[in-house]
C-alpha cells in the first residue's frame, strides 16, 4: 500500500455530501486503475467512462489500467466494494459538477497526456498524491479547462481521510476544454519535484524497509528531510540515503532537532573523495 487505509466512515461522508448537493449537481468518482488493474470491471460499460478509451490506440491492457469515471449512487453497494479494494492506494477522487458523465470524461481525457518542453507525458491527475501539486501549478485558465464547472474536487489523501478542494462558486460559467494541454517547463519541474518523496518511499519498499509507522507519516518525514538537505549540499545519492535514515529514525519529539540530526548524519556518512576529503559540506546557517 502507498497511503494509509481509508477511514471506516469514508463512504458515509460521501453519502452525506451527496444528500446536500445543490440542484443540477452530481458526484462522479474518479478512480486510477493503474493501482488495481481491471478494477473497472466491477461496473458494466454503460455505467462507466474509461478515459483511455478516448485516446488513440487504446488496447485491452491499457484500458485495464486507465483512470475511469462512475456516477456516485449512495445506495449502490458496489461503491463499498470499490472503496474496500482501493483502500491503501492513492486512487479515489470525487468530483461535484453539473456536467454529465460523458462530457466530464471528454474534458478529463484531454488531460491524460500533456506536453511539456516538446515531450508528452502521462499527467497522472487520478493519482491522489499528485492532486495538491497539480492544483498549485496550473494557471487559472488551465484549471478552468481542466475542471469546467466543477464546484469541488475531493480525494482520499495520505492519511486515509477525505480532503475537499473548493474550486469555485457554483455560479461559475463553464470553460471549454482544450484538446492539447501544454505545461511550462517550470510547471513540469514542480510536479517532478513533488514526486521525489514518493520515489524515496519506493526505494524503501524495494529494500524491504518498514519503519513501523503509517505511510502518511513516513512520507511527511521524508518531505521534511528533503527540505533541509539543501543546507548540507548533499549529492542526489546522499540525499536519498539521508532521507531514508531520517524516516527510519524520526519521532515527533525530535522534529525540532532535524538540523542537528542532519549534521550528525553528514558526520557519520561523510563521502570520501579520491583526494581523501569529505564530499559533503558542513551545514550552512
């Protein structure tokens, strides 16, 4: 699992929101199939929209890992089955909008692949770990095309609880979707930087390291370690090792001692260059 298990009342909170929707609004669930291959098969084709179906050369294999949309029905027991299978994975969002399922799927499908610096890449907006950064880096115009008339976008965050992002007032007029979204290189770099902590978590998982704390808290420790690592002028490799060491040894009561811990780590794990001098530098103030 990549995030904490979903809270036991996550479906009840969604039902409560559905019962208080303004007229003309519906809730659609966006699910990232990359984490649970073929999970869309819980629902028949007429009830869902698979976003990769709207892209060129979609195969059965790519279809099974595609993000997909379904309408939220508070009485549908399959929603509980879906959430149970998704628990612990960053793959569930809920969008409140006036658009139909088909129109919303067309809007979002256009953003599955975006261009940046003359290259095209998978935007991965259905991965809930990326949502906060995506909302930070997109311009107002890009958000208008990406989100349309949606009022709220909520997602199950790293601690297994819902987080609601209020997009705009419900009097907002829809902005037409764009066919070929393009990001500035600065936006692309910001999104890459946002994923660094998750890449380190992946290294820890590959090594079989289990710090014994909730995934969300481990991620927070790594983020804190990365922020301060620039003060020691560490190499990329050393930065990863420092962040993993801190995540394995971090406790809340020593958070304020992080700079001291970094200096201790630098002293203990000093990398010796060929000329015999330490490659790492003392911490700057």
